[in-house]
C-alpha cells in the first residue's frame, strides 16, 4: 500500500521537474512547478514518518510548508511588481533587470 504513495510522489516530482525545465519562458509555471516538487517531498516525508512510526517527518513537512508559503508570497510579490514595471512577465524580459 505504501509503495503506491511513493510511486505517486515520484510521478509528482517528475511532473514538477519537467514543468520547470520545459517551460523556461513562463515565470508563473516555473513557480507552480517548484511548488509541486515541494509538495511531493512533503508527501514523502509524511509517508516515511508513518512507515517508521516517527513524528519527525511530519514536523519537517510542516517546516517545508511554511518555507513554501513564504517563497510563494515573495515570488508572487516580485512577479506583480515586475509586471507593473515592465508590462509582462516573460523570462525574455528578465535580462532587462541587469540595467
């Protein structure tokens, strides 16, 4: 039964990794793919915590959720401000931040 969940997390992580590497032009899709990868790691921590009858995996999962929420809030704020300044959020326009 537990192997089904582990296969599920491997598939989720793979979808997130492919999403990050295949859509290098869309910043929001990259951020969503990163969130999918973090959530699959959280599911893995919880599964191994239940299997080993230890609570540390669940505590790590809560910490990762807090870090992911902060990353999402900061990333979304940066995307909104960048959209206001440049009028688009394409990755092609990121190079203009250097000047």
